[in-house]
C-alpha cells in the first residue's frame, strides 16, 4: 500500500467551496500531482469538471476502491460537508463499521464522525494529511493584515472570544464567535459563520431604537483537541463582507490554523470596508 513519502499523487476528497481547487493548484505549483474525488451534491461545478471521479459522500466502498486503484502517497479532505442523516450513514458504512460503534460515534458529535472517517481511510493503509503539511501557504500567518488595527476594545473582544471558544471546545460547538468587549453577541451553530453573522445583523435590525453603532469582533479558531488535518476554520472575501454588514469592526483568526481563501481579495476587502484583519497566536 502507498504511504507518505511515496511517489504516488495526493488524493483530494473534495467537498464544497473553493478550497479543493486552491489546494490542487498549490500542489501542482510545487510539483506534486493532485487527483480529486468530488462528492456529488457538495463539490462545485468547477471542482467536478477537474475531478477524476464524482461520487457519493456515503458510497464508502466506491471511495475506498478508487483509493486502492490510485495508490496515493496520502489522502486529504478539503471543502465543506454537511452532516448527512445518521440512519443513511449507518447503512452506508455498515460493511466497514458495526452499527453499534457507528451509533456511538454519531451520538458524540461531528468531530467523532470525522475521526471515524479518517480512521477508516487509515485502516486501509492510506496516510491522511492536512493543509499544514501539504499547503501551509493557504493558512493565515500571525500579525496584522492590511491597513487597520484593533483598538483596546477590539483586543479585549479577541481575548474574551478566545476564552469563550476554549471553554466550549468539549461541547462540540462551532469554531467562531462574535464578541463586543466582554459581551458575547453570538456563537457559531450548525448554520455556520455566514449564518451566525446574518443572525447578528438581524439582532441589530430588531432593535431600531438603539443607535446602530459598529462594534464587535469575529474570532475564528479550531476547537481544542480537534484533528487539524480536517475541518479547519476558514475565512474569505465573503466573510469580510458579511462581517461588515453585521456592523463588526474586525476579524481575528488563529494563525497557522485557519484557511484564508483568496487572501489578496480578502485583505483588500477588509481595507475597503474599514475592518481590521488579524492572525493571532492561539493555544491549540
């Protein structure tokens, strides 16, 4: 079986968003071959057009068969995947996992589901790597991006959000929060970061008698103990625009633990909209 460091390609299991193609392009630029299995119903048209195979997320047998034929040096997961119905998952993976084990995994949250998927791939002899090993240039660096910097209140908001996210890690909560000073405005739920920001915007619109001042910071960081090979937090130009619409003053993300999609446009949008963008050291 192929292993890390072998001459085989990097197999990308692709979900939604831009990341699968960004990763494939980065690997190609560095001289590494990338092959893509695009998950139907998740991967974009552009990803599907470049993919070697388009398959179902729940078709574990077909995915493993493709990997057996490809004999990759390693496997990586890139892009978003909505959590499917638990009963369908039980049926799809019953040939590889006992139903009792799967029920236990599903009952303990999304992180355990991801660990189970990784474990299944690794049991077949395929190393699973993440962006930190394959394309660290796609991750946020430490320090200030762009023209704007957080003031004292912004720094306090960041510190409060970090403390909050660390305390929520054991509950399999989201990877983001909006905080103003020491006041928690919102915590990311199943709706994702964009949905949370829309909720913050709605909360401010629902109180027209209050002065519509800008304030608050979006902070994104991985959960403590999270497998950093998959499901890293991500931001991009849309995140910046949605943060501005929600009346926030800036965005802080965990350096070397957060994907930055289209970094140049993300930075320029933050400058244009008057938001600070900061990569912070995060005790992961």
